[in-house]
DNA sequence: TTGCGTTGTCAAAGCGCTTTGAAATTTCCT
DNA sequence: AGGAAATTTCAAAGCGCTTTGACAACGCAA
């Protein structure tokens, strides 16, 4: 069933039916009723591809999903997608997801944009000096970035959390508790959030004349295995750190296993603060020793970015171009005063 | 840059250029070279919507993502998607994801199909007597179901794991260890896998003249909180169960917390077997007491389903219509002989 | 009655691609 | 050399929709 058939059925022209459907004013109310009724009866749905071709709009936002045979799937991605979806469903928008090798992200993004399948782009996993930004700007397609790109002029639309402040504040808390030996379990070194969190920690330490030792820093993908390995390394150091900052509750999971296996007590021998993306699977309050965290909901960020993206496509703007969300520092039992020894 | 412009640039007709691009034989090799060269230089990409409109194929597979403001995001969904993506990227396919309220899945699926945006559909979260099957069959669009629908003639294309055998085997193991008091922590009662796993357990118990008590069964969404609550309830029973079957490692996470809080020892006081979807986040071997599991990789299932779906669209078939994968029973430390008491 | 502004409807063009059927060109065989 | 066959290219139609610009039909004032 297509427009033509429907209009023939009704004895109207395609134009009129199309207008009736799309809420144009220049059509008789009675006619509109009749059309709507027919749509209900026939179950007619406009062909999206044709609509897209005719209008240039498709009601969809595009994103690239990094994936590869060996590539670990990332819970953060799923959680974020849920947030996007929550908003998208309200506007009858959908997603076009292009899976791509992580090395191929720039090209994949370009393909997605040029394909003419999407109205707007969402970009995540930002890196320092991210090459995608220049490409995106040249594209004249709306986009919003989750995160920022360290070292690039921040003149693009983004939503980010204040990673630097988060870890600065977290470090300050631990400093006030008397800790002086810090370690950082971070995400991959080239990612923007990792850079900023590290800077936040270094800034706080610097104020007390302290430094972050090289061997007390780990940059890895954020899995619990890597957390375990990193923590085991820290624990074998001559000058064992007593305060750990951790970029993810996933990493913390492994780290805590290492602490337990070493027979140490979290919150007493070792204090740990992790960043909490509010993953439904990993609630800091449910850890055997509830975790002190810097918190910001990934899902909420997804909702907000979808709002901005969809709003822009629908010209419902204007939206703020840059948003920087504060994180919450939530103190639980995994932090305590520095142990006497 | 579109086909017309490109063809004018080359002094060829659109037809020839199109044919050159799509690998048709009736075009001179030299001409093809020239076209390919021009494409490289201009960065021309065919408009997908137009292609879709003209051919009826779009190189995309559609799926519905259940989502709602209160709705917990589901790790399993993300993991599965990764699997699909891993295969899709090899064929330059993408996904069209339609977020939809869980109550609206049938309608959402129909919208997605009729929209003309997708070549094939993937369907998950199957229920007993699932109403989507009849709709799908009437649609004349390829689809593959992950799971099955209990109570419906299995004449549709699916890939499922043998849930019944999995829990039957798991129960047998525990029976051999002397356990007689069983409990089941299952997923939502209307879901197909939950029905079959329960049946598997009941069958194994039946062979020994045992029954599964009503108050030793819980059907909940699979979060660690629900696992905790369910296990707490089991532990307060007069005739406390000693053998637990658990439909997810996520549930197990909560269950184990309850066991620990009650001062009991997993693998001694309580034996537990969980089904393991091989979530990267939740490795059974990394639990403080490594978990005995029935295992089947969700991601691998995703890859396989994508193969079948894409193969069908590309007419690369034939593919088996029905596949039933065996699960592995992997014994670790969370199971032990029934405690003497 | 004529003339004018509204209102409701329509035919036709166009979005960018594929594909059909025919035409132009080249190649081959006798 | 002449004609058939094979190769290469093309013009035009069509996919299903939106939108422009024109055209009836109507009511109403003059």
C-alpha cells in the first residue's frame, strides 16, 4: 500500500493525502478525517526511504559502534545507547548504527554521514586532538560530541562531565584524610577523559607539593582483569600507595579482588575512589565494601544529547552548544584515613 | 556530488557509471577504471536512501530496542549487539535500531518493517506464545529469532540454545552431589528461556521423585538487586534449599551477596549453578568463589544470526532454518556435595 | 451580475539512484 | 567486403514521497 494507491482509494490526489497526513493547514478538516480513517483501515505507512529522498530528513541519528573480532564489548556503550533511545522513542526517531573497526572510525563516520541515511551524528570515545572534529565541521551535518577533545579549540557542540574537577575533588578528599601515596588506574591514555582525570589528580597533588609517580599510573582498557593486574602491580611496590583513583567501577571490581587476595582491607589499608557511570550492573553501594565514587549518569547524558540532536534536526532549538556537567562526590566506606604504619 | 554530476564530469551516462560502480560485466574495463578513479578523487558516495528506493535493498538489519524511562538497560542487549556488529561490519551492513516501549513491541516491529528502512529483522526477548511471530510471517521480510516461542509451532527461523538441557544437566549434577532441596532464580516468567529452563529443572527433579516448591522459585528481571532479594527469601525458608539454579550471572551476583551476608559459604553450605552468557563484565571465574556455570556466548550467537540474516538478504543461502546450540556445563568451585546437618 | 479573496484540490516536477530496452559501436566470420 | 554477433553505451522510466504553482469552487461585497 503506497500513497498512490491510497489516494486512488479515496478519490483524492496524492498531494491532498500527503498534506492531510503531514498536518498542513490547507486541507479540509472533513477530508483530513477521511484520510486518517483510511490510513487506520489500510495500515498504510509512508516509505521512509522515499520520504528521506524527498525531504532530506529521515528522523534518524547516526552513530558508529567500535567493534572487531577481538574487541571487548563495552558496557558503557550500551548504557549510553539506552539513554539516547529513551529520548528518541518520544520523537519517533531511530538510530542507524554503523559498526566499524576502531582504527577506521574517521572513515566510518564520514561514510555514515554521506550515505544520506541520517540527519545528525553522535560521536563518542573522544581522544586528545581528535581527527574526527575537523571532518565533522566540514560536513555541515548537526552533531554532538560526548566528551571533549583535549588540545582542540572547544568550539564544537559537546556535552561533557568535568572530569578534571571530579578527580581533583576526589584527590582533595583523600589528601585531607592524610594520604600522600597515590595511584591512578585510568582508561586508555589517548582518551580525553583519561587525560583530564589525570590532570585533575596531578593538580590536587601539586598543591601539596606531591607528584604522581610513573609506576603508580596505569592506562588500560577498562575491564576488571586489567584492574586486577594493575592493582597487583601497585601492591608490590616498595612504597605501596594507600590511595587509589580509579576511572571506572569496572576497573575497581578487579582492583578490589586484588586487594582482597592480598589480605588487605579496603577502606582501611587501601582507600579507593572510583568514577561511577551509574551502570545498572555495577552499583557502588552494592560492593562488599561500598565504594566512594565520583558520579555522573551516562544514561542521563544520553538522554540529554538525544534531546539536543533531535531538537536541532527539528529546528526546535536553540540549544546550548557546550555543556559541562559537574560530577557528584559520594562518600561511602571505601575511603578512610591513611593507615598508621 | 551525485551520480548525475559524476557522469557529466566523466562524459558518460548515469547508466554506465552506475554499472561500473556496481560491478556489472557489460562495461569496458578501461571505463570502469576511469570511473573508479573519479570516485576516489571526488569522494562520491551513492545516496543510500535513493539506492534503497530504487533497489528495495538498503544493506541494513532492523531491531527493536526495548526502552522506557524506568526501564533498566540490559547488558545482554549490548553484548548481543556487539556480536551482530562484528559480522555486519564485514559486509558493510548497518543497523536500524528502533527504540520502543516494551509494551509496544509488536507495533514497533511492524513499523520498522513497513518503513522500508530495513532488509531483514532480528527479534529477541521471545515469550511463550509470542504474538510477534504471526506478524513476522505475514510480513514477507527475512527475519531470525533469537530464542524460541514456547507453545508455538517451531516453523520459523531461529537460533536458540538448549535451555532445557542446560538446566536439566545442571540439576543432574547437583542431584549426583546429593542435593534434594532445590531453588530456582529465573528470569521473567513469560520469557521463553525461563519457561524452558524451569522445565529442564523440573524434569531432572521428577526423575528422582522430587518437586520444585513454589516458594523456591522466583521469576524476576535479572538484576543483582532482585538476586539478592530472592536469595534472602530462600534463606529464610524453614527447609532451606541447598542447591540453587540461577538464570544469569547477574542474578548470581546478588544471590552471592545474600549468601555472604548470611554468613554462609558458597560451594559448601549452598551450591549454585548460574547460566553464563559470557558477559565480558561478569566472568564466573573471577567471582570470589568461581562459579559453576552453563555457558553459551551471547556474542557468538549474535555473530551467527547476523551471518544468517545478511546471507539471506544477499541470497548467499541456504542457511539452516533452525539451530539449537548446546550449552557447556563448566564445573568450578560454587558447587559441592550437600552439607551434612 | 461581475469581480475578488479564500479555501480546497490537483497535476507535475523532482529527490538520486537502478534497470530496461534500444541504439551505437566494435569484432568476428565467411 | 558484408552482415551477424558481441560489446559498450545511452535515454528514459520508475521507485514513493513532498512540494510548487496553478486551478476550481465558493462566498461575499459591490
